[in-house]
C-alpha cells in the first residue's frame, strides 16, 4: 500500500496538493511519508485553483509562494489539513466532531453524506472521495482549501 504522499502523487486531482507540499519546503513530504497514522483532508485541484483566484493577481500559481514568509504561510495552510495520531474513516464521523490539526487549530467534521468540514471561514468543504487508504493513514479528498484563523489574519 502506498504512503500518503505516494497516494497523492498517484491521483491526478491532487497534483496541486503535491506541488504545494513541495513548494512549502517545510519537510512535509517527509512527515507525510513517515509512519503516522495521519488523516489528511486533501483539497482537489479545483479547490487550489479557487484559492489562487481568490488571492488575486499576486498568486497565479503555487510557485508564487516564493518568499520565506509565504512558504511558512503555505506550510501552515497545509498542516491545517492534517490530523496526526489517528486514521479517521468516514464511518468514524457522526454528528459534529472537533479535530485538532497539526497546525494547532481545530476543524469540525460533520457526519452525513457527504461529510462536511468546517474551517474558520465557516464555509463548509464537502468530502468528494472518502476513505482513500494509505499505509500510514487515510486521505479524504475535499472541494475546498481549509483556512485557519492564522491564515485569515495574515491575508487581511
């Protein structure tokens, strides 16, 4: 079974996520290749494209996160999509479940079909493809890039 990074590399709709992990240059590829277990809420390519569009003309691609400060912000953004220490299946989510991310802030997983994830914007992401198993955890593909308060503060 591939690890989380290998799984992401094998899914065409996660190519921008893989690009972001590399661009952040924060050792995230190594971390997500380690033993885990991890639960990753992985934004689709369309989710990253929507984020870049919302950020405006300064960010036409992930390569535009090129200063140390921007790479640190990108790393914070990415670690907000990861829960460490557990591999959470969609069947484990019923009702409202608060999850603490590697970034340090919480997200709220809301059970149902589809499962939804609430970030600090209170715009819910939908899980598009749940329960993609990897050797070191599980990946749920979502339709939105989740934004922690720290990123919202930095962007305003």
